[in-house]
């Protein structure tokens, strides 16, 4: 069984994330969405809510593709999380050239820690490349419309956090 790990904070999950998840399902039999517990980032949504959002947004995609998609919170090293879930590959989304330098360094470090786990980069579709959770939260906080960047359900969750 081919298992992939797609890590991130998913605070909140965006259409860009969903695009990468959809495309990753063509590469694996099981996709684990690693939900990072990163206390330094001070997430807007609780870990439980982020996991709930991922499960809700991916349920239909899992049914359509036949790929098991599960959310898995983690707070340890990414490479250790990959080992914990039995992943042979780490899936990373790239939006811009600026992402590449950081990701390139991460791949090098992860290969030093465990060279049996590959990293695969997927570019989001053009219409999703500019979407970043950080920017979505900022737009929502300032009263802007983020409905082009997230699903209706996630949009409702953002509106609850930042009523207009």
C-alpha cells in the first residue's frame, strides 16, 4: 500500500490545500493529512476544529477516489510523523519560487534523517497558487470576502470568527 503524508497547519484548509489533496490521491492508496500542532504560530482554529474541517472537506473526495484520507495531528519531527503513519512519501505543495528554497532545505534535512522517505512536490492549479491560509485569515479579519479561497463550510467558520 502506498501511503503519503501531506503535512501543514491547515488553519484553515483552503481550496489550494484541497487541490493538492485531490492531486495527491492519484499517487497513493492512503493519504494522511498531518495536522501540525504548532503552538508558536498561534492558530486561529483549535486543533480539533482543523481536524474536523479536513475530515468534512475530504470525505466526498475520499469516496470519489477510493483513497483513504485521514487527518492525523502531530507535534514531532515531520520525518518521525512520516514513519509513525507508515508513509513512503511526503507530499508538499508549492505556490511560488519563494516556497522552493525553504522546501529544498527541508528535503535535504529529511533525506539526512531518513533517505527511504521521498518528498514529492505538487504545484497547485494556477487559480489556487496565490492562496495562503495566513492571507485568507487576514482578509477575513479585515472584513473581506474569502469565498473564492475556501469552501462554503470553511467560509462560514471564518465568518463566525470574524463577524462583519
